[in-house]
């Protein structure tokens, strides 16, 4: 069984994890950094801890609203969803530690504060058997920015990173392109613009990076409780190991005839599409399509595929994609390998042309149609 197929077959367990009981703040112990900074932190020890075996660890960086020195606020609202990673079902799959430091009131996840936060991994490792090759970094908003700053400051430290609703300097992207990333952001984020994640994802992909990007249409800034319960996130995270290339990657999907137009406009009632798909040595099971609030269907073929006479309604039909998994809502043409489905029409994933929108306008004069297919690619 390939690593990817093994991952897919675990999806049923992961869906159950979204409804399982999460850890509570009362289960997090108290601590302070011993490096002279006295940085407050809370930490979670997995139930049934056995010092004879090593455990992975998640370092969680909170947002700006949880700054302070009470060593409490960073766990507000279930750590804004991050505690969902510690659901009973997830812990049954993989017992794991979590550290949640608290940034000072006027501080930022940068400089000495960030160094102290990362150093907590070493501090905890003097008491517990922590696997140094399975240290994962995640954060939201200010903590999403801190996640990027942390991995670029210490690129050899982490096995994977999950930045949410953040941004950062794209210049160091090449230095961390070998690290598995999963980004989350909402297109309508009014606090930290989605272009922050768009730019980082593009920079990593241009450097050959292995990036998954869930880009929601809606949800605003606070998408985190939804994102942290993504039914595939935990399994993906704990499957990563430092220095080992990720074996869990999205299929590669591309439409073959590119265009640079910002939209396709046609008076026709249907459209034909064709393209190709591959996923290394793993077979592609199916290519399916969905029209927004409309019908669905399965294309002919797999590695080389075509879909004829896709019906279009008046107005916008295929909109910007928002997710990488069938478990997410919102879009449109996608490719499936077993249980794991990736939306094809996902803005920000194009390597040649930008993503385009198909628009049907019955008021157009005859012969004024402009139909083409855009280069859309889900890359490793």
C-alpha cells in the first residue's frame, strides 16, 4: 500500500475526530521559560505518557488578542480551535504534546520572544521523551506570521508547519522550500489580507516547495476553529518527519490550454473541458466536476480526461476554489484519488496563467464568446 493510499483510507477515522471530545484548558499544565525570559507557557502531556517511547510535539502560537502575562488567555476559546488537534480520536491515533506560550502584552512573535518560545521544546525535552524529528509549528493571525518567522529563523528545526491567516517576508522561501506546509486563509479576511498567504504559497511553490493551501471563500479572519478541525489535517501533520520528504502530496492537475484572460465569457449553454492529471506512481481514480449550486458529473478518462457539455447557468458558474479536500465546502472542478479530493479551480495555484472564471451572459451578441481553459496546477 502506498503512503498516500494509506493516508486516504484513514479518512473515516479523521472525520470521526471532528466530533470527538477535545482536550480542555484544565488539562494544560503551567510553566515558565528557564532561559531568563520567564516566558509563560502552558503544555499538554498526552494521557498514558510512557517515557520509554518518544512523542511528537506541536508548538502553538496564539494571535495578538491573547497577549499578556496571565498564562491563561492563549487557551481562550479552546486556543481558538487549536485544541481540536487534541481530540480523543486524534490522540488515539497519535498521542502528542502541545506547548502554548503566551506573548507579552506589547510583544510579537519575533526576536527574543520567538527564540524563547521555540526553546521551550528543548526545555520540555529535558523532562519528557520528545521526538526531535517530529516537532510541528502552527499559529493563527499574529501566530501565523510567527509560524513563518519561526521556520525561516530555524529552518532545520521543524518537521512541518501550519500557518493560518498570516503573512510574512517571501525572501526566505527558498530556505524552507523542503518543509511541508499547509496554509489556511479566507479570501474575505478583513484583518490580515489573504494576499499574505497567497504570496507565501506562490513563493514556496516557485522554489519547488511542497505546499497545501486551503483558501476559503468566506469565514473572515477567524477561520481557525473550522481549519483546525479539517478532517485530514492531523493525520497529515503527524505523518511528517524532519528531513524526510513528505510522501503525502496532492495530485497534480492541469488544464491543458492556458489563457491569460481574467474570465471566460460565453453565450453558450454548455462548455467542454479537457486536461491531464497525475500523482506520481499512484493511479488517479476519477476526475469529477461540480457547477456552483448546480449539477455534478464525472469526466471521461483519468490521467487524460475530458468533460463534454457541462451545463452553465446565467452569471458566474465556476468560481474561485476555496479548498483542497472534499471535506471542505465551496467548489467546483476537482480530481479524486480514492477518498481524497482536490478542487481543481483554486485561485493562487496556477503556475502559468491566473485562475479564470467562467461566465455565461445570454445578452452577448452572437459570435462574441471567449472560451479557453486556464492553467491550474496543484503542485507538490
